[in-house]
C-alpha cells in the first residue's frame, strides 16, 4: 500500500466534501461578489441577503479559514488574490464552473443508490434553464483557456468548412475562425444553446462566417458539406452505440477526404488512468443514461464502424486528448 494512503490520509480524503460544500454555498449565495465590493460584518451580510445570523457567521469564518475571505476587526472581505476568480463580471471568473459543480453536488449525492439500482440521478423538476446556463458557462470558461492550444494541435491546415458538433456557446468555433481567416463554420447544438452562441458570434463580429444550426444529434441529421468536423467533450455523454450512430452522422456531414477530430478523455486500456478520466466516468454515471469515459480502442471501433479510416490519437492531455480519422 502506498505510504500516503495511511488511516489519516483516508480520513482526510473522506472529509474532503466539507471544504467543497462550504465553497459551493459561498458561490450559491454570491458572497464573494458582495464582499469584493466592501468589507461587511456578519450582521450586514445577513441583512443584505436575508440569511440566518448564526449560520452566516459560521460560514464566513470557515471561508476565512480556507483563505477565501479576509477577516479584520469583525469585517469580512473577499481575499484580493482570489477576487477576480470568484466575483461576477470579472474576465477571469470561474463562477460558472463552480455553479455547475454546485448542481453536480445534488446528483453525486445519489451515487450509492445509483450503484445499487442504476442511474442516472433524479433531478429537480425546476431549474432546468439555470442548470443549462451554468453548464454552458462552465464549458465556456474552460474553452477560453484551452481553445488556442487545442486548435493548434488540430492543425486545421487547408480546411475551410468546419462543423462544430455540440459547439456550445462557440468558443472553439471562434478559435478556429480566428486561426483560419478563410474558414466558415457551422455550429450545431440544441435550440436554447444556439441562442447563446448567436449572442457570442455577434459580440465577436463573426456572425457572417457562422451558420447556426439548431437540432438534436440523437434525432436530426447534421448539415452536409464540411471538410473538418470537431466533436469537443461530446462522446462522454453517450453510450458506445450512441457514439457510433453520431459518428455515422458526422461521416455524412463531411466531404470525401474530410477529417473528424474527437476531443475528450482517452482512457488507458485498464480504465484506471488517467485518474481524472476515471472520476469523470462516475460523473457520467450519475448524470447520463449511458455516458462513460472511453479508451482509444473503443473510440476507434466506433469510428471505423461508421466508415472512417486512418484513426489515430494525435494528443494525450486528459480531457483535451484528441483522436482523428478521415472519410475516404
């Protein structure tokens, strides 16, 4: 047994939820934005947010102990080193991702029952729009960081007609269009997501180079005529059979010689590495009916069954690993 897996280390691992829950409650109450504006006492925070004084005081002290707040003379303020990350309206804010994590808390809490009976988790009937916005916001924050290096690794080359399947708010579409001035793109996603992308494209001045196609890839065909297809963080949501069906639709959307690039976890054959991918498979267990993290062999099998050839992995970078294949 590894030395770090001592009784104390295991207990610490089991209690890791406590820090997570304190942070996520602070995010849900938007305490960090409030306390970045001005230092406030616990009573003032309680009054402004209509909270319980005893509970608020204990929470604020815990956030202070974690280094996320500063406490001086009974007044609390967001620590300046994390203020940009935890406040609304900041260009570096990670709040969308943290709000998404707060939603995941409720599904992950059902994991034991899911292992006993199967999944996915039960979701509250209300708040679907809020969950979707938090999810797309989380993906947007991550894509802003990852998109330039991902596009460089894809190396679009002579490609001039991109289809971004499940393109979300359009961060990768934007990155491709910035990298290849002569390229046009089709962004395909659910109707409510496409509207978010429409706002982004207008803000970026790229609306005239993008066709926004609303649909559900489980039900609808993809628009044809593209020489590059990009599937980013899509296949983990689906079963192996659903992915094979999706690859067939992508194959039909590409011209002869066109290329598909799949960005996602690519698991080692034993499926225990990378560790983040194995844990992400649990996320798919609790949140989807058939999703998983897949090995290269599984991805290759699905692509070949759909008619693709020359399948190979072109990047090994956890969630930003990539597999490409060609339509011949």
